[in-house]
């Protein structure tokens, strides 16, 4: 599996911590960071294992337009949204690396350890941009709207195109783990 990790970014001070959490072999991932600004942040804030771009739109909410920008840079593989306030779960890669499914969901905890989302319920309010993975193939032509809850709508659109969805009944995401 090739995993394209997309991080919309307004907190570049978290990027090195996120970089350290990526326990995926380099040949199996591409990390795209899209900074919400007109100029790149200071070079010392940018890890060497990411591609960084800038995309600013005054109308963009919670990184949705930055996600759209990054998706346009990807031709194939799977896509995972990892926000700039969240590390990659240490168990994620070993649970997905051999899967061929085109839409994968999993459970998400709060930092406290309490369950936040179960993942198998793909609808607005029940899924987060950080607890599903999808193939580029099923997302062609799809974009995030500018609604706060656009991740739920986007997930539903991807899920409706999926031919081989899979739910992993494990916590593989921790919401806002760096806040």
C-alpha cells in the first residue's frame, strides 16, 4: 500500500512531532503538508520527510481547501488526512499495510482514552477526517465543501463510491492528540 498523508497546516510548530510519529517505511508513504499562508514557515519547522506547499484562501475553514489542493497533487494510492494537531497512531500502519480495500474506517479516541467515534457509521457527525482512509480512485472528482462538517459529507461521498469498504474495530486515531 502507498499511503498519501495530507496535513492541512496552520500550526507548523507541530510538524516535527508529527514527523516523528510516522512509523511507515519511506517507500510506502508520501507526506504532503499544505500550509495555510502565502509564505512557507521557517525552514527549521519543516521536517525533511514532507513535501510542503502553500495555499491560502480567506474563505477556507479548518483546512478543507488545503485538503482539496493536496488531493489534486495525488494520482494514485490511498489517502489519509492527518491534521496538524494530531500524531499518527502507532498501530495504524501495521493494521492497514496489507489491505486492498478502497475505503477503510477505524475507531477514534479522545486524548483521555474515551471513545470518540466508532468509525463504522459513515455519516455526518459520526466520522472525522482522521478516522478513515480511501483510495484515490473512489475520490476522483470529489472535493471538500467549506462547511465545518464537510469531512462527514466527503466521507459519505467516498463511501458511496466504495466497492470494498472495511471497518477495523480498533482505535487507530486519537483526536487532537497534540492539543
